């Protein structure tokens, strides 16, 4: 095992300038560290939590036709049910991102899952549309920051050269939740276990599963980078030293050499850098990436949730019944974990913004194929291909989002950008359902294609290179 690395800045005071220097050395040690058992266990625990986030995000859309029949929804109630969780997620992304930057990533994780679990369980007992809409809203508040918090936390602790791959591993596990909700709905909806409607059991599954994850997350370490920025350098150093003790002897010499070569330069750069506050996202050095991220987050959900949320409605418009539609949807949803797994070998080799643009273009082609498919076989083929590419897109997008801001404001700034995706997702039923109803699937995917093209152009022209770059790097313009 590797001996504890000599730490530049050890023995200094904890004033602003010295604290910044200590933070820099902590960052270098984390960025250059080989993958350890702690990295793997953290990735697995975060991935399981994200699984229930994806389960939640696709739940209402998957069973929308069932709920519409069970509660005799009108058009307005259906749109509100589909939108309510996303409106809650918009609020949750803003609030819990600030909590994570002020009180720690771990504490924010525990708060968000507790809120989600409680209100998801209450949703299972909905007697009417109003109850369902309210509980879905508050469940959304709880789960709203799950993805942005997970992205920021993993970016904080993972080595720079392995960051994309391991975040993609977490999302590969997470996106098993999408076919899980599809097949669970296909199995439970026609049944009434214990005399309770099958769809209600889906809410119970989400609530109980997230409660188990809450217990697992109590054992997570706090982000050492966050501890250093909060002036708790000794705690940060202790955690990093514990991880360093897991480094195999064969990798120890090279690791120590890299840290010693880079730490002094990183400390000097940190000492000269200005302090970063949340309002700085609108200052010249961060403004361009803020504009890019806000446009990116607002548009990305049109392609991603535009399919996942509305797939059963699209199939109904093609003339398929509820059970057949659920079956086709479940098969299409198998592409979600497959796509995330396909991103693993390329996400740290190809520049992120190019991979975002290429996967968005592939979604456009597959989506148009799905919209014009005339047989069940082609519907499932194009639906599967669409979800494969949408999850290559999603995996790289989550990594890219978390790489844009310094540690001190990462969760709040990323959460603010990410919250726009939830606001857009909440608007989707009100924008896309009328297009589907009036003009059909072809026009719907025509709108999606135009939006994803605009997204790709925005990222390619305004986005910065981030692959393999330390998240501690402060933009200069």
C-alpha cells in the first residue's frame, strides 16, 4: 500500500489563501490517484440511488394511460400528472444544490431520498387526481437534485482520467431502472395483488427501494474537495489518506511522483486565483459556459424525456392498446442501460462535447424512424435504437455538466442549470401532446429533431474541452 503522500502546505494556517492551497493539493491527490475499492463502492452506491431516480422519472409517463382510465382524467389532469413531478424536481434541484454546497454532499443526499421515499409512498394511496398530483410534486422535490448531486459528488472524488468512465458505470446501473419500471408496469398493471391496484405497487416499490438506498448512503464519505473548501482541511486530508492507503504498491511510486510534480504548481495557481461565488457564473470567466449549459439543459430533455415520457401516448396514437403499448415500451426501454454501457469505452477517449453532438444526431435519425414505423417489429427496433443513443447522450451529458464549475459552487451552479431541464420536462406535455394529437408522431419527432440539432450546434460552438481535465481548473475566459 502507498505511504501517505507528503502534502504541500501541511502545517499552515487555515486562512483563505492557505485554505485554497490545501484544497489544491487535495485536488491533485484525488485527480492522480489510481482507482481504489472506495471509488468502486462509492460508484455502486450512487448508481443504485440513481436507479430509483430513473424509475421515478419514467413512472408517470409509463403508466399515464392506466391512470387516465382509472381516474377518468381529462386532458388537463393528464398533463398535470405528467408535469407535477418535474415541477417539483425543478424546485428540488435549486434548493438541494445550495444545501450541498453549504452543508455537504452527503447530507443533501440523505435529505433528498427521505423526502422522495415518503411522498412516493403517499402517492400509492392516491384516492383522486389532486392527491396524486400533489404527492408527485413533492416526490419530485425530493428526487430533483439526485442526478446533479450525484454528478458533482462523483466528479469531486473520482480521478480525472477515470471520471467519465466511472460516472458512466453509475448511470449504466441507474438506467436499469427504466426497463425495470417498464416491465414492472407490464407485470403489475393487469393485476391487483392483495386487492390493491397494480399501478399503486409501483409507487411502493420506488418508496421502499429508495429507503434502502438511504441506509446505504449513510456510510458514504463526505467529498474531500468540499471539506477543503469548507475549511475542514484535516478531515479532507484524513479521508484522502485513507483512500491512498488502498493504492496497490505497484502503482504507489508513479502516483507519488505525479503528485509531487504537480502539487506545487496547483497550489501556486490556487493562491493566485480569485475566490469563486455563485454569482460569478455570470461573470466573464464563467459566462460563456453558463449560457451554453442553460441552453443545453433546457433543450436536452426534449429529446430525452420527449420519448421516455410520451412513448405510451405515441403508441396509443398509432392504434395500440394499453397492454400492447406497455409491452412495446418495456422492450424499447431495454436500450437505456445498453446505451450507457456502450458509452464506457469511449467516454474518456472522445472529447465530451463531440460525443454529445454525435449522440444527439443519432437520436434524431432513430426518432424519425420510430415515428414513421408501420409495424410492431420496426417500432421496437427504432425505439430500442433511440434509447441506446439517448443514453450514450445522457451519460456523457451528466459528466459534462459536472465538469463546468469550481468545487465551491459546483453543486449549486450545476443544480441551477440542471433545474432548467426539469422545468422544460414539466412543459413537455403541454407543448408536445398537442402536436402529437393534432399532427401525429411524425410532426412530434420533427419538433424533437429541430431542438436536438440546435442543442448540438450550441455545445459545439460554445462548449469547452473537459475530457481528462481536473475539475479544479478555473476558467480564464
